[in-house]
C-alpha cells in the first residue's frame, strides 16, 4: 500500500506499507544493530515497547526525538523497551550514540532490507529512508498507539506516546 508523506526540503513522497492502527498486531522485524548483529523483535518482546522511527539521527528533529526518548527510558528503568529505528548505517548510529551518550535505548537500523519500514508503513520509497513515526506496543504485541508524523520536520506528540506507554506498566 502506498500513502503520501512530505519531506520539508524535497516535497511529497510515497510511503510503502500499511498504516498500522491501535489494535493491530505489531509486525515482527529484524533490524541491524550497531554491532552488525541482527536484532530480532522477539528479543524485545514481553514488556511494553515504544518504537521511535526517524529518518536520520544526524538531523535536528531526529536528534531531539532520540535524546528525548533516551532520557525518558532512563527514568523508566527496564520496565519498558525503547527502540529507535532509522535507515542510517550502523557505523553512523554507533558514532551518534557514543557522541550523545545514548545508552538507555536500543538504536538499530533498517538499512539492510527496509523490511521494518515496509511492515510498519514508514518506508519512504523515493529516498530509501524511514518516515517519522512513533508506535507503542503492549506486552502482548498489540499496538496501543500509532502516530505517523505527516511532515519530516515536525516533532511527534511525545506526551501522548509517553502517556500510553507509562499506562501500560
């Protein structure tokens, strides 16, 4: 399924994949970690999970979004799994996380296959990046919050996503 999304600096783009909604089963995924090892969604299952999707950690809003969720994850301890997904190379993610003390969240890439983006409806066809989105998945793997940010330069609704995830613990 294709849908529209706007990247401020280059105009409208096409999103590949379904628009997931509250009540949908969260698709399984395999991402590539900063250590070049597979990160399977099953390793994060069993507790509520917040999935933050960003085009690139090396852009302003993505940087702030990643830092915000890293800070929130630090306050939650291990009750919640926090995951940031981009299509950045794993080396760029490792550099970014080290330079910004990002250690409370898992940061991984969909660069290799873009299968996460295709399953979650965040794959930007024309530029092979992820579109900004936030998902909250309960411990049973059901989506409890889904936000597709319509313009790349806009922030997600942090408070709404965090209210849903904290209500699950």
